[in-house]
C-alpha cells in the first residue's frame, strides 16, 4: 500500500477468504486465482482477526455463519481498522441465508452473495464490473490493472 492507502499497481490483488466449509473455500481460492487474484484462505473468525491485526488485504470475502461465530465479528474489526475497505465495498459476505444476513442492521451497507454463487459473479462484484449490458473498461475501484483476457472472461 502507498501512503494514501490506495492499492499499488500490481498484477494480483490480495483477497482474504474466510469460509468454514473447506470445499467452498478451495473453490473460491481456485476461482479467484484463475481471475488474477492472490487469495489467502482461513476457516475461522479468530484466525482471521489475528491475521487482520497485521495484514491488510485488498478485498475480504467472508462466510457469514462460521461455526459458533459470525462474519459480523470480522466486519467490526475491519470497520475500525480498515474503514476504507468497507467504504469501497471491498468487504463482502457469502451465505446460504442472504435474506437473514441482509436484514441485520449495520453501520454500513455490505454486499451479500447467496450460496450457491458463481466465482464470476463474485469477481464482477469485487472489481465493480458493470452489467453485461454495458461493457466498459474498468478503472478499477481498487486501482488494480486487469489483464485484457481476464476482463474478456468477465465481459467487462
């Protein structure tokens, strides 16, 4: 990161994936890697909170229901430590209960992806890709240069 907190120009953006279902976590890691991200996978809230004390990823994807804990515990830490991630919609939930998770009152609006989801829809949301009806060049809200072939895969 540079002094003003923006993402440095590079080929891979880091993504913290917090998911207690190993198969979903592995699918996210493989898919995100395919689209040029550098994912880091953790399976519980406590590990994520420890890591976030010393590392700021470019994006965070968190399952909501994580055993006895939930993603709001991670969100609270991110709001206090890295508010720019939340403000730029770089913290997003994945869940099997989107209506429940979306209905919870929070100080900020959070994107919620319903399971089952596609990697493509997750990536499009992370990079704020316009709809398929209006393809355009991404000026990347995250400031990350995207390879043309990766953009083509997303129809951006």
